[in-house]
C-alpha cells in the first residue's frame, strides 16, 4: 500500500501506463512534440523575468507553455554545436 508521496510515485511508475495526452498532442510535428513516445516530467526553476517572457510569448502565439517549451528545446537541441 502506498503510504508516502514517494511510495505513490513509485507505484504509479511501476504500472508503465503512458502519460495522458491532451487533445492535439498525439501527432509529432514542428511543435517539438515527439508523438506517441512516452513522456517524462521535469521541473525547472526559472527567474521570474524569464517566466514572464515565456507567458507573454505563449499569449502572443496561442497554445500552451508546454508546447512552446518542447518546441524551443527541440529546436535548440537538434542544432549541431
């Protein structure tokens, strides 16, 4: 039985169920989404000023922050350095 938050997380991971997708996330494309590939969650601490720029860009482009961050990361990480 899962007693602590860590125990509950381990129990959820052990089932191997795919991450729930929102509408429009199932297809791979230029938005940085990797289609049906299993997703992992990360946490990133941002300076308040950078977070404000992120929210502003999301508002300008529409969509959501997750999709924008995925697209920006994919564009940056796919470039040869």
